[in-house]
C-alpha cells in the first residue's frame, strides 16, 4: 500500500498510474455482483478462500510485472477479484455467525472492534512496507505475497455458520438458492421502498469516491511535500509508510468510536460528518504541499473505517440474510463503477499534474457532500435502532 502508486508512476507516469487504478475499480465492478451472489448462495467461506487465492496470484504479477503494463494490469484485475469476493462477505460472515449464536445484537460493537484491530495491523504493515520500499519497492510485494499465502491458510480453516434462530423470520427459505437472477434483482430492488435503506445505498455509492479522493494521489503528493522530483522519490516510501500507519491508527480509533459517534450525532449526522472530513482532507492537499498538511492527511481513513460499520449495522437488520452480501456488493459495485470512470477520465488529462488533479477531485468531493447533506434531511428520523423495530423490511419483500 505505501509504495504501489510510487511503483506504477515511476514506470508508467501519473496518467499510467491513474489508469491502472481505474482498471482495478472497473474490474471490481465486473466481479462484484457474481462474488456477492456466490457468497449468498455458495457460502461465505468458499468466497473468502477465493479472495485469498486471487491475492496470491496478484502479488506474483506485481513482482514479475516490471515495466510490462499488461502484467501489472492483470495483477490489478486479480487484486480486484479478491476484494470483490471479500466485499460484503467479511461483514456478513461475522453477522451470520453471531446470528447463529443468537447474539446478532452484539454485531455493531463487535464489528467496530474487529475493524479497529484491522486498522492497527494495517498500520504495522504500512511501516514495514515503507521501510522495505526504501531498499526496493518490490520487497513490499514479496512480503505481501507471503501474507497472502498465510491468509489462504487461515481461510482454509474457517467453517460456514449455520442458519441462526432468526433465519426463517428473515426469509431464509430452504429453496432460496433456486431463486432466479431476475427475481433476485426484483427482491433486492424492493428494499428501496424502505427510504432508509435507499439512502444508505446511495451514501454507500458516494462513499467510495469520498474515501478515495485523497488516497490515489497521496504518494505523489508526499513526493511533492519532500520536494523530490517524480523520478527520484527518495524517502517517500518511508514517509508514506509512516503516514499510512498514522491513518490506519486514526481509522482504528474511528471504527471503535463509530457507535459513540452515532449515539451523539445520529446515523445521518455521523455519516454526514465523516463525508465532510474526507472532503476537507483532499482540499487541504490540493491547496498546499507544506509539511504541516501531512497531519490533516492522517484523517483520510476516518470515513473509510467508521462509515462501513455504521452502514452494515443499519442495513443488516433490515435485509434478509440471503440478500445481505448481495445488496452490499451491489452498493460497492455502483460506487466503484463511478469512481473507476472518474479515474479513467482524469487519467487522460492528468499530465503528471498532481496538484491540479487534486483540485479537481476536491471540487467533486464537496459536490458529493452537498448531496449527502441535503438528502439526509428527509431520512434522518427513519435511521437508528428505534426505527428498525417492527419495520418488517425483509419480511415484506422476501417470499
């Protein structure tokens, strides 16, 4: 993570780096719905194992790619397949397990803890990756390959959770696996009658762009902060590792604090505030390359960490078990399609101008914040634990 854009920019310039990033997001779009459907119909565990296999192959492509754009692009496609398999499956695997134990009410608190732990370990990984990048950026991919192999071993040891005591209440019919794609899409679309679910779905789409506007160009921006030319990154890998570690620790705090944030601001208020933070970060990066701005950049993971916990906590009780991963995957798909197209469009006119591209993305971010704020007014009373009781969303739309 701390060296990838440095790796691609050095070989393919900024426009090539942005194009490769867009390939990743557009490939996620291709794989998102099939992987979500596989998770709901074939099982969470096989889908998680497929993600691990894809990541092993992806890291091998990055190691062997060198200056060959096609090989690195293949690695991006495999990386995208892995994340598509993981998207929605990891959180539903957790929720399904708790539901099977009759402890679904613990999900919000436990998922916040899980996300927090993940960000702490990501911080450690970022420091290691940045330090390795000082020697050779390819070393980071070698270590990532080893970790992917470990992950495959862990995924191989997981067991599928059985249907819990609420399975039939939520519409988990024994014949659910035989539902046609067309009928399945109709059932998912019916959740849109719940205004809260519809708003959360739209927010999830905008979230992908808002959480990434300060991400793709962070490493080239740090090169400018260090006053280094694009072809001589110097200590940028190490600084990137430190910054990514810092953002991960901020993310850990944000994820763990998400229940308290919702308690203080409400669901709509919390998600709106997180969107403002993301827009503010990319704006500061666009306006200055002063070293002091690095402190602001550390906040870029706040929305990335906390918003998915809040969204999944709100969506899961309103949606049938065999629709949860598919719905979240569709949400992720739509967001990544939009962001992938934005990146592809920007890459054609980037001209290796980091600050100009950041300014363009900052304007986009504030436009999305305005959409979130204006639409939140209509759904605020419908969000939160009290609004879920007796809503019957899943039961109403699931045969």
